[in-house]
C-alpha cells in the first residue's frame, strides 16, 4: 500500500473539463438544496426570541405600574 503523504508536495494533475463541470454542477445543486431547506424550515432561535418579546409586551400592557 502506498503512503498517501508522499503525494502532498507534488504538483497537481490536470482534471478533465467534463469532471470539473460535473463537480461544479453538484456543488451548485447542493447549495440550492441547502438554501431551499433554510427557506422552508423554522429558525428556532428567531421563534423563541419573538415569543419572548411578545410575552414582555403583554406583561407591560397588563401591568399598569
């Protein structure tokens, strides 16, 4: 078995253009899916923050002090 660390300092090999295009397309698709998931999912931190603010406002409105 070859030692993979022997190849670390050697120059990179040229990659075929088709492979580069496929990898870039896969990265773009993964990025799109992550953005869609963020768009349609709940941000729990924002929900908790908004609930706390609403509770504080209700308490201030209910207490005339």
